[in-house]
């Protein structure tokens, strides 16, 4: 709960002694470089967290 709003931000981590907070930030940077989107959805009632990733298909190559 403590990092939900900042989940994809640089240096955000919780509950890990050796965490750098770069994992989800790196994922966001990569997806955005590919012109995609990444988002997190959390359900407290179901006790689940889902990461949604959308990346556009590469342009078709001319034959």
C-alpha cells in the first residue's frame, strides 16, 4: 500500500533490505521507449495486483 501511487517511480521500494527501486522504473522506461503503456491495478478485496502492459506492434516491413 505504501508505494502504490509511486510504484513505477525511480528508487521506490518497500519491504526489501537490498531493494534498489529500479525494477518497475526500468520496466516503465522500456515500455515507454517502445511507445507502449504500463499500469498497475490492485484489488484489496481479492488481494491481487495485476500489471497491464501494452506495446504496439512493430510497423510492417515492405517486401
